[in-house]
C-alpha cells in the first residue's frame, strides 16, 4: 500500500525547500504527497525577500478537509512561523494517531528568520506532541537557549536535553559540525544511535532539512521501525546532495537532487 503523507509547511517558489521539496522527497520515497500550506515566501537560492503567513484558521481548514476524506499515514511539519500557527496546527492534528515528524524550521539557509522570536517558546512546548523532531545544530541551540554544539559530545548532550522536553525521539543533524564528517544522532528512550556520513563539498544544500524530515515521515508511513527509517532517510538525502551537481539552479545555495534515482544511468 502506498502511504499518504501530509506535509504542513511553507511554500518555496524556487522548488528547493518547503512544500515543494517535501512533495518531491515524499514521492521519491514511495509516498503519496499532500500539503497544507502555512506561508508563502518570496525566495530563491540566494535568500528570502518576503514572507506572507497564511491565516491559521485557514490552515486548520486545509487539514480538516483532508482528514474528512483521505487516510493520512504520517505527517511532516515544517515552517510554522508564529505561535498562533503552532497552536492551531497541533490542535488540528489532535487524535490523528499517526507518526508526526516535526522539523523545527527557524532560520533559512541564507540566515533569514522563518520563525518569529516570540514563537520559539510555543514551538518548544509543542515538541512533546511530536513523535520525532529533526533540528539542526543552530535550531537545537535556539530551542534549548544554549550555545551551538561544536562536537559529537556536545551533540549528545543537546540531543538528550531535547528528548527531555517530551518528543519520543530526536534526530539531531550534525551538518554544521566542523570537519569532514557529517554525523546525525538519533536519540530515543533506548539510547543514542549515531548515523555517520561523509561531508560533500558542495553549496547545493538548500532544503536538506525539509527533504530529510519528509523522507523520514514517508518511511515511517511505510511502517518502518524508527532506526531503519532514519538510516534510509539519511542515505537518501546524502545521495541527493552527492548528485546535486547535475542540477543548474540559481547562483546561491542550490537545491539537492530529489529524483536522483530517476536520472542516474541516463544521458543528457
């Protein structure tokens, strides 16, 4: 059975992040993608020039329409933007009873803030409503009110601190660590599981967080155990980054190659 995966996130017109990346990643990982849009952005690979947040009540209406008609097998949550949106989205999902992956989108790749400062506390309180959260190191530091981790030891400490806030699992992304490795860390009540990986020397990493969380939600929607799903999602994103040089999109942080498996072995 093909799982139906709902992404609740903002729109990126350049196609590299947000809803557009989620739809690609869900599809590439064998799911049927659906979307409830929380915000419209004006952005490209070089930065964000504008954000228009959708009325939270209308986002709830989008989710209600889907719940009334379509089986939902897993949910990925991305950009929420405001404290009202955080409360509204989680209220709209109450009682759904499927895996919920929360990617705490706070700052865009180019440094533009996508979660209002006053909404950080609301998002922190909502972590307990998620099955898995997938912060990067700056997002983890922001949520915890601590300096950013700069070592695997620091990653371990912060992953455990985030787990103590209530989510059932934390997949802490280590892409911001210095050095040639790019380890991620899965923290659950059973302990810590390191997911090692090499660092690819490329600027084409726009939307990697959206892509990873969507791939993870899709794998969970397939019924995969969490550790297996996280490992598969990381491998998918790593290959999407490694093959991204096949794309020629923009002049800044370019997107990953979501459909790399469809193009590998073909010629132009």
